[in-house]
């Protein structure tokens, strides 16, 4: 027998038994996007490597270590170097915004996307090589109100998803005015303590010193004494952050300041945020995250446009919901259409069609077995009801059988939907 083929490491099949909880989360995402007046955008799953290198930053894990390269059939090295599967959606959305001149539309623009992202990371619980994000972005709004509005939106998503005890970790990492001073303060501090850094951090110190704070192996005492971004904000960034906090406080939204929250991508400015179930703040456990990126559009060749957004990990939210025992929604009752005449295929299909038209969830028995056998397998596939098609169909009648109670009665076909609760 040929050998079986396994799914690639770090991916997971969404099997029917898990699909209902996913559909619930995806449905909630779509519904909330509508309630918050966001419009859908879809960008390609692969983009030019240059977009990510420039947008997210060369010295980020996503670009440096985790890029899935894509090549055409010729598979020349040149092509493989050209495209990559998207590690995240923001760069592609801002590219589309710039490419299509969307700045001329009455703004601010509010966009959402739902789809798979790819990072060639070491797979572990909650960290996959292919995962799904619900992403929202607002372009053209300098805040601070929208910063609070988006944090409120994320909190509402988790609350309506049934995930309890979610806390936002919050920081502000400044802008082009104050960031250079903060970076220098970090370089000075960590250079003086270089022997206590991991190899990774020593490398980052030269390329991307803020990411040293992101190193989960960083000595906790060293981390605690590190310069804080909030102490280095310029007046404008400080005022912005104070206003965001003021709004969150007034709305009673739960957050904690997190001085190490610098985020893994270079495009961020000012507000940064990540969402956790309180007490589960390990590196792989963020249920979502995002922040402001006021310089990104310009970096991608557009005009200066403030931006802010977040991505919610659907995989991790589904895991958290399951851990917290959130029940999946019940499917609508299943009906199976069977017939007394084992070969009455056409009438079965016709009846199934009209029940489906009435909105019912319907399977048709496709076998030529006796009625008793058809009813048995209807019960096995979980049907609550069977509709038995017989000669009375000529008069527009069928028999509706309650498979749980074992009772049945004849009624007009067009009354079946109303008879099923
Ligand atoms: P991110 O923090 O890299 O941000 O990802 C957002 C969320 O996606 C994470 O909090 C997590 O729930 C989920 N996620 C990330 N990587 C994985 C993985 N390997 N396996 C499973 N889930 C994962 C961004 O991607 C930004 N684009 C968010 C944003 C939007 N910032 C501004 N706008």
C-alpha cells in the first residue's frame, strides 16, 4: 500500500468537529466588522518580499527567519527571492491603499480582512506555520479616539466570543521625534550589560535594540531596570498616550501598562497593544495584537497617512474558548428524506429541494434499501426528523417522523418546516 501523506508540520486541518466553533468566531468577526462600519478588503496571499522587508523591517523575525518563499514553476533562485507568503496582513493592506490611491476616498478608511497568514516558526502549542487572523485597520485617523475605539472593539470581540478575563497590555513606543533618543538609551543600557544578553539579543542590539526587550530569555532583573519608552516620549506622543488611557479608563476597559511591549514588527509608532487571558501572558499566548503605524504608508511610497489596527488570532481564540468551556452553537435540526419505495430517487430529491427552499437542513438517503434501514441510518447520522415520501406525495402530502419519539404523522409538504421546532 502506498505510504500515507501527513499534513506539513505547523499546520492543522480544520476538521468538521471543530468547524462549528470556527464558524462562530468567523461569523462574529464579520458581524462586528459590520457593526463597527468596517469594509472588507482582500489582498493576495503572496506578495513581493520587498514589501515585507520594507514594511515590517529587515531585522524582524518575520522577515529574517520566518519567511515562506514562493517560486513559480521555473523555480529560479531569482523568483524564489521575489515572493513570499504573507506573514501578516497590514503591509499588504497598506500597499493596496497606496496602489489604488484610496486616500482620495472620504476617510478615515476602515478596512477588515480575514484569512490565513504564514510564518516559518518553530511549531508548538498555539504557534503554527499557517494560522488565521481577523484583521482591522483604520487609515487616515491620527487618534487618539480611534486607538481607544479599536481596543474596545477587540475587548468586545473576546467578550462576545465568550472568552473571559481578557486584559490588554498597553505601551507607547513614540515616533520619529522621540524614538531615536529611546533607542540610544537602550543601546547605552544594554551595551553596558552586554555579557548578560543572549546571543540573539546581542545581535539585535546592533540592528534593532528595542527587540532586546522582546527576548523572553532576557534576564528579568536586567529587563526591570531597562529604560522605559514612556519616560522618553516627546510632548505630542505623551499627550496622545494620556488621551488614549483617559478614554480607556472612562470606558472601564481593562488594560495594564507593559513596558516590554515593543511588538515584533518595525512599523509601529505610539500606541502598541496585545491581548491576553490574564495570567496566561507567555510569548505564544497573545490572542491578538496591534498598534499604530503612522509612518508605514509613506514607507511604502504613499503620502503620509496615520494608521492603526490589530490582528486577532482565530486559532488561539478558538483554543482559549475551548479551554474555558465555551459551548459551540447547536446546529439546526437535521432532516433526512427517505422513501417507502426503495427506488423513488426523484421524489426524494424533489421533496428535499422544497424542504431546503423552506430553510431546513436536509440530507437525502441515496440508497435503495428498505425503509427500515433508511430510517436506521438517518438516526445514525444524527437526524432528529425523517420525512418519508410515499404515494401520498401525489396529494402534496408526506409523513413526518420524529426519530427520537418514534412517532409519525401525515401532513402537507409545505407545512413540514413549521412543524419542526
Ligand atoms: P501579530 O502580533 O504578529 O500582529 O499577530 C496578531 C495575532 O496573530 C497574534 O496576537 C496571535 O494571536 C496571532 N498569531 C501570530 N502568529 C501566530 C502563529 N504563529 N500561530 C498562531 N497564531 C499567531 C500582526 O500580525 C499585525 N499585523 C497586527 C496589526 C494590524 N498591527 C496593526 N494592524
